C-alpha cells in the first residue's frame, strides 16, 4: 500500500515520539513553512556535503553515488538516490534520500554513508557511533536513526556517518578545506548490527515508526510521549498536537530563537565559572585590602611562589551625592522589576543497555 503522506527520513529527529511521526505522516500540509533564514542555513549545510564528498575523493575514496558533484553546490534532488522503507505487508512507510555511497581502499562494493554538518562543539563531542546514542542532543540520535534505517533498506554490508565541522570551511586560492570525521560501522546481511547497543537502539526506532504508520493507516493517534525535550522541538505542538505539559505549576512557553549548542555550552561552563569567580575573589581580596589600607596605585606584586606578577590600577572614584532621606522620599518612584533567569537541561544522555 502506497502511503500518500510518507514519513520522511528527516522526520527521525522526532523518533522518540510515535505521535509526532504520526503527524508527520498525516498532517504534513499543516507543518509551518521554514522562514527564509532557515532555508538559507539548510542550503549552506547541504552545500558543505558536496565539499565533504570532494575531500573524500581527494583522500582516495571511490565515490559511486552521487556521480557528479560540484563542491559547494547542493546535489540536485533528481540526482539523489531514494530508498523506501516498507513494513512486513509491503506498505510504504518512510522515504529517504541517501547522501553518499562510496568505497574505501581495498573495498570493491560501496558502503552507505550519511553526511551531517555540526557545530564545532558537537563535532568535537561525537567520535564513535555509540556517541550518537549517548548524546544529550535530541537531533543527534535522530541522525543515527536515519542512517541505520538506510542501512536496513539498502542491505549494505558497511557504511557510516560523516560529520563535518561546518565552522571549519576555508578557501585558499580556490582550494577547499574542511574538518570531517568518518564514523565507520558495519552490518551483516541478516541486518544484525555489529554492535548490540546500536541494534537495540534501531529496534526502538523501527517500533516507533511502525506504531506511527499503523496509527496513520487506522486513523488513530498514538499516545503522548510525555517527554518535554521532544515536545519543545516538535512542529506539531500547538498546531495539530496539544500535549498536556505541566511542571510544578509553571506555565510553559516555547521560544525557539536560542541555539541549543550555545545553551548546552553555557550550562557546561557554569560550574567552571563559579569556581573561577571563587578563586578570583580569594586571590584578589588580600591585594585589594593592601591598596585600601596603604594606597598603592600602579603597584606590582610577585605572587604564587614567584611564578606570577599581579598589578593594580586605581580608577577615578565615582561621584556620590548625599541626599537627606526626606528629600529622597519626595522623588521616590517604583522601579522596574528585576528578572532572574534559571536554565536547566530537559535532556539527559540516553543510555540503552
């Protein structure tokens, strides 16, 4: 049975929620369009894929598909190989387009590779296939799900994910340069993955895909996933799906203008910032006391057992205006309320044992 509204492989960023995949299948026409800046960003990422292909060719890879590429130019849709995932009854469930089929030295048959761009921070944190499972970032495990599904559909014996540091692209005298990693993995022809954890992960993904498609075929929505980290990134939320999100009486709103990479890095640095501020206060306090007690502008100290030099510079004092309390009260007005923001992670590294 051909599905008129197939789930697309790119929808697998929402693989944890069958209800979200269900809406990707039956309500795609209600999905809000991307704004121009998002489309431009996606086109730039797609152009980096052809740069990665060129780099692999220069490293000795035999690129079987796509045959013709221009580095920095997006591969035409009609030149992209499409795979269709079917259920046991032959129904079309998911469609996807493969980025790269290539063979490395000593291999005659090509492997299937998915190319993904990443920020420098994500690029440095993903080094082996299982990092895609253990990641705290909701979309990274979806990338693994997409590649695994292509492997299932294609029957290829080996392949992997190519991650590209999208911030490292440089052009010198027409020469392209970019940092990239090839995460190899192989599967047996029986579709049993080389790694039990990846196999377990992929079965969970396929179960959710099948549940979503069964719901689409029967017209019944799967249950809510009750995972705020998924809901917060889902296009269907508030459009065709209304999850009962509650958290200790807090009214939840969603603002989508913040980079998850920036927030994750900020939270990672927070303990170091507190430690830095504590040490800074401990080290500088006695120096400031010495200046206040004895006055020592432009003074220098040898500290840390003679290994470091600390210098001080006095700034001009701020002007202070003393005013009687009775006059202050005459001009007293209500100020604006102060706002403090507390940010916590809704996601924890997913471990599938």
